[in-house]
C-alpha cells in the first residue's frame, strides 16, 4: 500500500522530523518513520540507530552522524540543534533520527524547543522505546497484573555522564514494584547501592539487557545484589537496560527469542493452588 493510500503526511522542504527509530530491529520502525526515510534529503542520526535502518534511507540522501557516546569525542547538543535549524533553512527535508523514542531520554524535547524558537516547522514521530521494546525482546513484561500496576523509568546518567544527583532515591525505590534504568551499565554499582540503601531487597530479581533488539542482544538474569559482578562476568557492553522487579521471573516462561521450551510451572515460582474438595 502506498503512502498516499495511507494518507501519510507530506515531508515538506524546510521542515524537520524528529523520529524514533526504535531499539534496533528495523521491523520495529513505525510507518511514519519508514515514510520519513523514503523522503528525507538529509538524515542526522545518533549512535544508537542500527546500520540496517540507515540502509533504508532513499538513494542520494545524505547521512550525517551526530551521535554521542560516553567517554568519546561527541558533538555538543546545542551544535546539533543549530545544525537542524541551518539545514531546514537551506530548504532541505531534515530527518533527525534517534534510537528508541526521541522524547524518552532522547533529548528530543531540547531539539524541538530549539526548532520552535527558530520558527522551523517540525513533526515528532514517536518510536518504540528500549525500556519497553528491549525488555519485550528479552521476554520480560514491563507490567503484569500479578506483580505490578506501576513502573518507573529512570535515566542511568545525567547530562554530565554521572548518576543523577537530583533523584529522591527513597521515593524511586518505593514508587513502583518495577524499575527500569536506561544507560545504567557504567554506574550499576552506584545504582545498586542506592536502591538497597533505600530499602529494595538485595535478593530482588533483576536483569540486564545489552544491545536490545539486535543480533548482538545479551540478557543476564541476576539479582540486585549480584548484578555488578554478573555484568562483569558476562562482559556486557553498552547500551544496556537494567530492570529490577518480580517481572524478571516471567522470563522463564516468556523468552520467545531464546527459544526456551514450553514452561509449565508458575512463572513467579508460587506453589500450585490447592484444589477445593
């Protein structure tokens, strides 16, 4: 079916689309994201956009890397925002392509505000965020009615690359049965210490998902107490999602990607119910 038949919006010259590319698998792109790749004159992409997704850009489109990786020389955020403004004012169709969702720890809000201040028309196209899609590919549901009716998403580092110092850690620890940390691998020891210090059980199930939704995906099931050593033993590399909570136990039944055999027990390890009479 064509874009016209789907009534997808025109990608007009002189505009910027802030688009989420999802957590890695090209199959998780939205129709609008695919449409933008078909139309863009220039794709300004970040470090977490999978190479196979960039291959979907239309022939002749310029690919402009603007990724940031911890500990490596990276473009400054204000410079990226100014580049988007300049390219749009040159009359180009500018696709700002970000891993996951641009508005979830992706600094899409900062770039949108810069475009708005410059009077540049823009569109925001949400993507599948890694804290949901990455866990789904690991066989871990973010919510389940037997375990949690709330979930908290937390960034593992602030703009300076350190653990966020403005967090109320006791409130985070108490706030939801399931906690999902983005970009947490570097500071896993500090996060563990603060959660246990705030009252989370050291034996609580946890998991680390590295390179989620890619062929290199690795999943380490662990506990809050053992997570640092287990991550080191597995030689995990960023990017990685860290999840804490009883939902991790569900992976024994739901690891569809790993091809585990059918699971017949209770996913939370509870004893069988007694039959009445």
